[in-house]
């Protein structure tokens, strides 16, 4: 009775009985033992109660129904409330819930409820204490993780002893972010947020839809050429206060708060046309909404494609003959590596890429402007082992400052920055220089918090502007001679589908039925290894600190000898934050909850991982269109994108071989045990390519090599949707190069008086 009264006072969303049951469930899933407290003492229930009263409000009903079902079964089976059952009976009930065996609870709902509980448990244990769980940092203490540190030394990167920062565990409340922190606010000269609510300007030369990674890099190309540019961006221009090392709130794999529009329009997904859809799953893939775009929280690996990646079809045919599956749509690019090389070089210098020339498969016409990131322990193990196997490891080139560069500081090697957004500006994004440069010309007008909802055309079928909703909810029209869609793959395509007119009845760019076709995404597989006598200290640096090998996607790799087409990058990287640790793949002999789970996560310092980034072919069966049923949660209720995507036999064979190779590398590194992570990691990978493929022939492509939509003059697509193939290499540097080149060509055309 006493306990019920105190519970009643404390909780705001759960009632006392529910709170008691939830607390007991969490304790069973993460029990107190000889190694430290369990979920009760860590106050996970307090975290969940607060979250259900706030950001997870829509899940409260789910809790109510799930708990009621559990109570019903407890009563039927054991004649008592769940809370009063013996611990072993509680465990049995939870195991049934996990497997979907609770009567009166349809299987998917039961499994999903269990998974939801587990996700919330991990957050309550390991998120910053400011969220109400992780009481007294007990969750981090159990892991022996020092919490939030904004700097690590080269010694800490390489030491064989655990880096504990002298036993001091820091949370957000312990940090003072202001002293010495470069201000992101200073670069916003010429930006007036009020402009967004004023009436649209006269007709613009260029309307940019989205001022993210692609829109942001081309804005100065146009503005400096004297063209009048209006950029319509749905996100804000973020200031220092947005960039917090808060794993739960900020990271793409947790709440992804900086991508609130993206998170309200999650695509639907089905494996094939006969299946009902479900919400899309993600490997990385939660994009951002902000001036500067998703590269604000990206991993910053900036790598070149290899020359042969631009002529995939020819290379396959010449090497192995006509072996492609009948419905495979692999093609050559309408441009070569040599066409792109000058732009790679220009961007590596202007963005600021750190790396060296030790990758034997890539030749640059100019060296990279900064030395590579520092060596780190897992990377050294990976490097030594792959060298012994005759392979060619190299430090991955990254868009992170390893020395001060162009007025921005060198990195401090904090692990609390990739997936977040850099709070110092050591990781470049367009809001740090190219957008300010464009504004400084006086030719860029920036309207933030404005969402484009339709592309407009005139009676000739030519583009004429964009309709958008301003921050007051007013519908506006911005006229433009040229409209460039740079709103990321899903949104650019959604707008094209939604903007049909009498000349484009099934959407702009779709007159030959190609819109949405040839969609490709990556399944980032990985293999973990256990090294009982090695401490890796992966929490002492960002994921930008990485070592990779290109051997298995180089032109020399004969994949058909192993029975598949394509290759993959292998890599070892830093960054292990508390929630990340709790979500890493488990060996099949470790239960996902209870003491075995707790024992496993406590051992995180001894886990190494080899990540795999595969090539992906395109097939007619993998495509994007609009979902006929589901709408976004923006209040406008516009249809979301529907992804029809499955891994095919070739991709499974490739993954099988690559996972086995990763196991071999891990064993060579000294692992005594290895286990594979999930292979189908999610259809949203942030490398979501194709759907508006570029090519010279309008019957089998959507845009020209200059990225203009074949059937809609004046409309351009700047982004991954235009890529004809999907090599196992991070795409952003190539995206930037292709878009920059297209912008250059467009400026030249307009100067010659063509096309406007
Ligand atoms: C977690 C993560 C890690 C990544 N790591 C890497 C990496 O290491 N290396 C690499 O090469 N790539 C990486 N990427 C991919 C990289 O971020 C993308 O390739 C890149 O951001 C794509 O640029 P974009 O301009 O097409 O899209 P974005 O950068 O997402 O920009 C699109 C912009 O459009 C705006 N917008 C959307 N809808 C509308 C609308 N209706 N009206 C107006 N504006 C709109 C958005 O707010 C956004 O600002 C990563 C991505 C993620 C999510």
C-alpha cells in the first residue's frame, strides 16, 4: 500500500498498477546482480513514464493494451497479477511475449510490444540522466563508460588499458559548452529568418527546393554567376544550441530530433507487390532538416568511386559475358571518372578532406589537403591483420579537420559528434561556408521553415515555379525559370509524383514510366568479434576515424569466381556510445534480455567489428512510388513514398561471401568468437540511390547527364536519385561532384542564353 501511494505521486502517464508492472518487467530484463544494480535502481520506469507523457505519447495506448494482455495471461496461467508471479514465471511470460505466444495478443503486436519495451529499457538505462533514467549515471557506471567527453588524446586512442578518464563520469549537466566554442551563429550574416513569412519574390532565375548537402554546395555557383537564387528550405538554420552531445535526442539511430520533418513522413515498405506495407526500416538513413542538410550529422567518409564504377555494364559484359539476371537494370553512367575527376579534386580542397594516398586503387591529380585521422587500436588490429592477408588497408578520407582548416578548428576526437552534428565546426557542412558565400553575393534569398508541396509547370509543360507553405501555414508560389529539386531522394521523387499536370499525367519525369524505377539501397552487414584479452576503447573517437580496404570492390576483384556480381568495402571504425553499445548485434547464444544480456553488454570493451558496405544491383522489382493509403503526419496529409524492395539472390550470395571474409579477418585479428549481425538492415540506408536515373535515352532514364528532367524542361534533380548504379562506396563526394558539374554546365548554358 505504501509503495502504491509513492508510485501514484511520482508518475504522470502510467497508473500505479501499470507502473509497478512495467518496473518489474524492466527489472527482469535487466536485473540487479553481483555486478551492479538493475533497471529499478537505475529508474528506467521513471524515464519511460516521462517519455510516454511527452515524445512517446502515442505509444501510451500500446503500453495499456500490452500490459493488460500480459496481466490477463498471468491471471489465467498463475492465478495472480504479473507483479506477484514468481520471477521464473515472469520470465516465462516475457519469453512468450517476445516470441508472440501470448494468447489474445496477435503475434506481430506482441513481438512489437516486446521490442518496444526493450528499446525503451535501453534508453532508460543509458540515455543522459537529464531524461529521467540512468539515475546517478548508474547505467554508465555498470558499463564502466565515462559518459560524455569532448576530447580524447592520441594516447587514449591507442592504449591497451581501459580509458576511464580517471573514473569521472560526465553527463550533459557537467559540461560547460560556451568557453572557447566557435560560434555557428557568426556565419549567418545576411540571413533574415523573417524573410520566410514575407510575400515571394519576383520570378527567380533558380529556385532551389531544399538547401541541404546538394542545394547548399551549388548555391554559390549560381549566386556568384549573378543569377537570382531563391532557396526554399523546410528546416531552420541551426545555431550552437542545436548541437548537443545528447545521444538519445540527437542521433539518427535514436530520436533524430534534427530531422523532424523527415521523421513525420517515413516511407512505407514492402518486399514485393503482393505484400502489405509496413513502416520503412532503417540501417542509417534518418535524414536531417536544416540548412546544410544531412551531412550535418553524417559520418563524413568522403571517398571517390573507382573508374570502373562508371561503366559497370560494360565491365561486367567484357569480363564475364551476358550473365546479368534478365530483370537487372545495371547500366553505364553517361559520364566517366575522367569527367568527374576535376570536381572530385576541387571539392576535396574546398570541403577539406583529410587522408593520404595509401589506397592503391585511387589516383588523385592533387593530394588531399589534410593528413588522415589518427591511428586507433581497433584500426591497428584491422590494419595489421589485413596486411598479413595481403590486402591494402588505408585511413578512410574524411570531411573532418585534422588540422585547423579555412578558419575552422581541428577535431578534438570526441566520439560524441558523428551522428549528431559537430558542435565545434570541425566537420564541414554547407552552412559553414558555401551558403554564407552565396548570401554574401546578395543574390541568394533564403526562406527557411518553408515546405515545398508542389512543382508548377506552364501550359507548354515547362517548369514555372514551386508552391510552398510558409511558417504561418500560408500557401505561396515562388516563380522561377529553373527549379532544382535537392530535397533528398524520397522527397524529390515524392514531389515529382505529386506534381503531375495534363502533359505529365503520372507525374513530372514519368512520361516513359521510369520515375521511381531502378531504386537501390544498401544493406550494411557487419560481423562482430570477441577478443577477451584486448581492450579497444572505441569510445575514444568518432566514426570518422576509420580504416578500410577497397580490395574487394576494385576492378581487380573477380567476384564471379565466387559466384556473384559486385563487391564491398570492409572497414573498422571508432565510436561506441552507451545506447549504441546496448543495441549492437548479439551472438545467437546470448538471450536478448536478462542477466545474459547484461553480462554481454558489460563486456563491450572487448568487441571488435568489421563493417561491410556492399555494391547493390538494380532490378525492375525494386522501385519507389506513392503509397495509395498512408499519408504523412505533417498536418497536410500528403501521400508518403512506398518502397518496394528486397534483397535478391546475387546480393545474398555477395553478403554470404563478404561476411565469411569478415570472419576470417576478425580471426586473423585475434577474435576467439565471431558472430554476424542482421543482414537486412533496413531499406532506408541514407545511400538511397536511383529512382530518377540519369541517361541520354529518355525511354530508359528520367534526367539527362546534366540532371535536367527529360520531359519537363527547366526542372532538375540534384541528388542520389539520379545515380545509375550503387557501388559499395559512400556516395556523397560523388554526389557533390556530379551536382557541382551540373551546376557549372547550367551556368554556362544560361550565359549562352540557352534554356532559361
Ligand atoms: C547517419 C548518416 C550517416 C551518413 N554518413 C555518410 C558518410 O559517411 N559518407 C557519405 O558519403 N554519406 C553519408 N551519409 C549520406 C549523406 O548524408 C547524403 O548523401 C547527403 O546528405 C545527401 O544530400 P541531399 O542534399 O540529397 O539530402 P540532404 O542533405 O538530406 O538535404 C535535403 C534538404 O532538403 C530539405 N527538404 C526536404 N523536403 C523539403 C521540402 N518539401 N521543401 C523544402 N525543403 C525540403 C531538407 O530539410 C534538407 O535540408 C550519411 C547519412 C546519414 C543519415
